């Protein structure tokens, strides 16, 4: 019997949805609201209605499983704010494809989770509704931008939650909070109903307490969607069986992800995980991804460029908040609405994005960044073509940092994604799983796979999960 059970299978198997709904409501009420600030909307009545719906429905793979949804994924029965004042009071007339699929599979939507405004950030301090607290140390951040979803799973409020990734926003908070975070291949899961940030990067992604749980949700979410032309028509990844050995697999260790100044605790926890991979029979091989150092600067040209275009739609005429502005007229409406609605980090992204797309600078920044993006993707292709099956790296350069530590220095905040955003630029699947603790704080390790090889990657994670105790202190 595996040490790491599936919580989702337990819920799905035995408990009545009404009982689960009541328990989740109690946990949300008691634990969550004041302490974590991880939700933006939930109610016992809403949970009760979800339970009724599930009870009336024929059983599915996620029957009665409560799931929290990052509040940049639209739902018809609760507001969707993206943690921004500009969407105050906005309720979507349709469900995101991911939400519709979860509901069809029997899941109950338990709460809308707090996030960095429009998913821009690495700490969930950029929410217009206040920061999310780390469940194990309230002075610290849970990571971001999907910090609310990560905290709810880590605090045992729900077994699984949806987040979104543009550059690492599920893997990074998963690592900080000591849970599993899975980012699928770009195009695997429909983006329809995920509020657009960087459309060529955005992926709905999953938090679970175990790999098995996240895999069950991924298989429900996956598949082509006529409403998202970037989805790919291929069979959903199955929930793999736990492989008894990793013999025959080669796992690459990219030297750029183990720099000399890596936090000693992060290094120690992940070196222990690497020893466990070897003990399971995997061959380990050093590899090089030489363009890694360009990933953060490339990401911070492409993502803001796409964000500036996508966010042009919030003009006071179509969505959410409307501030008429002095003297009337269209320009005054735009100015007043956007001025009142967007927080500082979102404004910074719009300014950067508009600048890199402007006539005189387009080639120097945007075109250049697109070229470097290809080089970054080719680094991964070359590594996988050389006989490496998966890559293993730390997920983040440090454990969870303190609130306020990086808010005055945007570049320091951006560097929190240094190990995650190259994968996003390449569109590859990757995941973070807990590998140890440093002074009580969780540390994560990252597995990276070739496109559409999620199933094998999840299998490696399951084997590793069984072989190490992620609550054990890693001693440098
Ligand atoms: N932290 C990165 C950013 O601020 C990534 C965000 C994300 O993945 N949504 O853009």
C-alpha cells in the first residue's frame, strides 16, 4: 500500500456530498476567512446547492469532491474579480470550460480563491482584497499568483484547487506551501473562461495534496475544446499507476538550475530527492540549458506585451466597474475607470507592455524576445533529444519569503520565477512536489517533461513521493 493515498478517491468513495459541503463550509468559516484571507467568495448556501446538484447527477470521477477555483476563472454563480477593483461586481454569464468539466464530473465548486491582481505576481500581495497568509507562518507569503488556491489546499480546506500559470503561478506557490502543483502542456486544457493575461503562455493548472489527486483532476480537464482554438485533440493523460521502479529512465539535471548561490536548504532537500531518484533505479545525467539566464527578461517582455493588449478591454464600457470621469466623454471614462480600477503592478505591466510594442521599440524588444523564446524552447528539445526522459530541478530559489520583503523591488519579485518561467515560454508540462523542509518551511522540486508526456512525469512524481518524507528537515 502506498504511503501517499488519494484523498480525492476517499471523498469520492464514501462521504455524502451534503456532509462534505457542510464540513468544507465549517473549515472555510473557522479557519480561512480571518487567518489566511485565501477566498474572495464562498457561502454555505452555495455549497449546499452544489451538493444538491451533485446528488441529482449521475456519479462521475470527482463526485462530491470540493474544489476551490482561482478567481480569474469564470463561474456563473459567484462573482469573478481577478482580485481587481476593475471587475468589482462582475458575474460571468457562462462557466469556463474547465469549471463545466469539473461540474460534469461531479465536483462541487467550493470557493473562489484570492490571487495577485490579474495573476500578476509571485506572492499574492498584489490582490486588491489584501494579501494571502502562508498557512504555516502568517508573516510569510504563500507564493503567487495562485496563492489563495495553494493555501486552501495546504491548510486542508479542500483536497484540490485550480490555479493558473503564465510563468510559474502554480508551481511556485505549490513549492512554498508544500503541496503538489501541476502545469500541463500548453493546449492540453482549455483556456476558455480563464481571464486572459499572456495568452500564448496561460494554462489552467492544478493543486493537490498528492500527485494522484492532481492527476485525477487533470484527466477530467484535458481535451480539445471548440471554444479554444489552441487546444490540441489528443487523449487525456491517464492517472498512472505508481511505478515500482524507475529503472530504464534517464533524468537530466540542468546545471543552470543549481547555481552556487542556491539557498543551502533548497539544495539539500533537492539533493536528497535526487538520491532517491537514483535509488529508485533512474539514471541521472548532468545537462545544460544554456539560454536559461535569458528566461526572466524574455518572459518580462512577452508577458507584459500580451497583458497590455488583453487588458485594453477593461474600459468601463463593457465589463465590471464604470467611473464616468470629469466632464463626460469617452476618454474621460477610460481614464477614470482604468485609473480607479487597476492596481500598481497591473499598471506597471501595461506600461512595460505598451512600451515594448510601440513603433520605435517593437523590433528591439518584442521581436528580439520572440527569437530568444525559440532558443529557450530549443534548449529543452535538445536535452530531450539527447536521451533524457525528464528533467529535475528545484522549483524556487528560496523557501517562502516574508510579506513585504520584495514589494518595493519588482525585479526581486520577478526573480522568484527564475526556475519556472523558461518552461512556460517553451509550453512544456512541469510540476512541483514537496521534497523537504527548511526550518519548518516547505521546499519543492520540479519535474519537467516533453510536450504531452504528463502521464510519465506524474508516474515519476508518484514514485518519488513514496520514497521521501517531505516533512523531514533537509540539513545542508
Ligand atoms: N510571477 C509571474 C508574473 O508575475 C508569473 C505569473 C503567473 O504565472 N500568472 O507574471
